[in-house]
């Protein structure tokens, strides 16, 4: 039960750490209660929304890092961020790739018809960046209540329709169920024929991001052939089908490389000797098993994943009992206006340049533990639009640092 590296958390940062370590032939255990935030939030890779459309990401991020040296990006540096993005991209060869337009942010349509900046875009979403330039038809499905085609179309100044599904699918239907149906040829035949009936002179067809879980590019290509127009996906409310695709690709690759996956498990306790973690207890009732490693990476996220806990007075990190950088009182956690940048979102664990946890005065806490992802202090991924970039970069860098040590 001894490993070179144990990773706690199966979000994007934990998966990136596992990939980096497994590429170096390390014995790795990754444990988590579920799929992390990928199945909820992730569709594209947001690097930094503040980089203006058309500005090369390296130029924009380099200037931004100079003004934010305490940010996780500041600790890692531009060169290692580039390496981490390259490592991520290596997992997604054609046909399902992640792309950027001219190495810069692009604006893609959202599920409410607005636009948001993002950096790396899956190939099935990529044509969405041209929606302002081409005549577009937006498709919705009767019974699927997380996407309103007419509302989106009104915002995008195009046309929208809502398709009735085959009789056996009448009633409310989920995103996952629709995505699985899309992988059936008979269902695509029905959808393609229905869309073609409504097609006028539109060049683009926008679908909610439900074009299959396993082979979305094949689904897209087949529908394009049946309809006679180009397709693109539009991100919708959770669950995120594109996020599931990312998770499944990582999991498939990591298992092939010998990484031990304990999905559906939780770490109940960490054991210490001095300034080192010497083991973790993993609970799968009624059994509790002890696992040990040379190094550990904490990738549990913030409140949604249980990485941070809150009571009336304090915010705490429950597993390693790491100090959490935060204002002195609850009254200071939030601004008066809902839409302001709340200090609460910058609360997190402080680390040194190699992502080892440290106290408020800069003193080291644990020598063989590193902290990654959105649990880190001095970042606000919501305001910055930087979630996936932070997770990819910190997961990669923490594993690299553990290997070096």
C-alpha cells in the first residue's frame, strides 16, 4: 500500500498531477469521492478572462503576472504554465482536440445567449466563435429544461426552434440521457431529418453541448452530413457533458499507465510524523485502509468538494488541518453589493513557490505535501475566469516539484 505519490481529489488539478507523475513512471494513487468540478463546470479551458480578445496569451498573462506575484500563476511562471497546457493538450489528439484561435482568447456563446472569453476550446464548440458572422439556427429539445433555444436565439439575433423528441422520449429528459441518445444512429437520423425540415438559409446550427459522451466528433460529423450545415455545441447548465469527456479521457489514460484509481472513496484521516505526512486512512465503510506515500498532493477544491469547511467564525481545511488565509471576521468575507469581488473568493491555503503549505508568516508546515487548484489563496477564479488554467498549471507544477524532491 505504499506509493510514490498519493493525490487526494479527482478534479482537473488532481488528474493533471496524476498524469505528470505517471509520465515519469511513478507509482501513483488518486482517490476521490467523485469527478470533481469537471462534471459540473468545465466545458473549455479558461486561462484568464482579462486577456483581451486578439492579444497573445503569453503577452497578456506575462503582464498580468507582474501585477499579481502572489497569485498561483505568479508562483509557477509563464514557462511552466506553457508546459502544463502542452501536457494537457497531448491527451486530446485529433479528432477531439482543444484549440485556440491565434493563441488568444475567443468569445464563445453561453447557454443564456451571452458571450464569454475562453482560451482552449473543444473542437465541437469551436465554430461557435463565428456565430456573430454567420446566419445561425439554435436547436432546443422539448422536455429538456436546461436550455431555452428561443431565448438564446433572441440574444444572438438569430432563429431558434424547439424539436419534439420521439414518442418514447416524451416528458422531461436529462442532459446525460440526451447525450447517450445522440450516440445512437437511429436517434441522429430522426434529429437530422427534423432539423433539415426547419432549415432555411442558415450556415450554422447550434446545439446544446449534448453531442455524445464517448465520440462527439463522430456524432457532429454525422449530423452535419444529414443536415447539410456546420454544427457547434453551446455550453449549458450542469451536468457538463464536455467536462465528462475530459474526465473520462484522463481516467482511461491514467489506468492504462498503471495509476490506481479509487473513485467513490474518501480520505478520512491524515497521519503525521513531525513535518511530514506518513499516511492517509481511506474510508469505504465498513473498511478503513491505510495508504502511505513519499509525497502527497491535496486537490480537494473549495467548499463544493469539501476542501474547505466553514462555521460561524472561521474557514478551515479539514484533512491536513492547514491554516486558511482569511479576513479576521465573517463581516469581512463579503462586500455590500452582490456583484462586487468578494474577499471570500480569495480565501485559501498559502503556499511557497513549490506549492508546499505555509503559515501566515511564511513558515513551512508540511515538507512532503503540496496544495493545488482552487483551494489556493490569492486567486479568484470566478472573477478572473481562470479556473481550468489554475488547475492545470498547479497540478502539473506540484507533481514536477514532488518528482524533483
